[in-house]
C-alpha cells in the first residue's frame, strides 16, 4: 500500500508502506491519501484519480548559423588564397561581418556581395549554404 502527500492537486511525495514507520509523526500526518502503484511524484491528483502530466512539446530547433569558418572551409584553393590574404575590400568587409555567427538572410547577403565582386564563385556560395 502506498500513501501520498497531496498538495495543490499534485502528488508531492509518495511513501511505500506506513508513513508513521518512515517519518516523524509531524511529517507522517501529511501522507494521508492512498494512491495506486502507478502514481509517481509530480502526478496530478484530481477527484481521487491520478492525472499524468502532459509531456512538454519538443523545443524548436535553433536556427542554423554560419561563421567565418563555414565560409573558408567551402572555398576553392584559389578563393582561399584571396581570402587569407585580404586581397579585396569586399573580403575584408565579409570577415568583419562574419566575426559573429550569421543567420541565413545575413550570410546570403555577404556571400552575394563576394560573388558580385568575383571574390568567390556562385558554386562556392551554394556549397557554403548547403
């Protein structure tokens, strides 16, 4: 037999057996409700019935971000040479813009700037965004 301490229509704690044998009398007095074997701490207790809590919905997946590392690793060798040596002002600006992780709209704008300046190819841009 199991007894529960019910508080605010919720099972606060369950005692297997006689509460007086496990707790001080000042505490045992709170274990005054018999509960079924499938009851666990945290279950609801409404009108003498166990009410299982609803599972929390899954957290949304975080939005993907891109960093300067994601860009460089997807460049061709020729593009990496230009990138590593800050050959153009657009590369310098792109590196500043990518000093923090960027969401899709921001990274697309930066990459399109690099494509328009012919610092990287459209194929490299697609590879980075893949």
